C-alpha cells in the first residue's frame, strides 16, 4: 500500500530495507558506503547486512536516511507541513534496532 503524500508537505528520504538487501553484491557494497558507525568509521558490508536484518526482524520496512521526528517504520516519513524535514524542534535520530536475544 502506497503512503499518501500530502500537498504542501515535505518528506524525509527513506531506505527500503528489503530493496537494499536484494541488491547484487557489488551494488550492495557500493550502497554500504552511505552508512557510518557511531564512532564515524565505515561498517563492513556484513555489518550493514546484519544491521538491516535486525531492522527487518523488528518489522521495520524502511529506515530513515537522516533525522526525522515523524517516522513510521512501515511507511517512512509521515510528512512535515513546515517544509523542513527532520529539523523541527524535538527531532531525534531514530533508535538502533534492539539487540537480538
């Protein structure tokens, strides 16, 4: 089901978790260049893959490509009427997936 896009709203970019995981190996490795660890280092493709599978295991279909204060894990950004995605007061970085048991 496609999300409803509201006129006069802006939307944060989202990453389709399943879509990224289904890329060919070389494409996946290139896409991993957009991820960073909390300490600023680049994760390995295996670390990115584990991160994405952790999100999927929690039912997260999309992850934000940046900060968003109006995020839905099934649909992505729900929109920002002020036209400033992710920059409104109260915007927080999305939480990392819960650790596996």
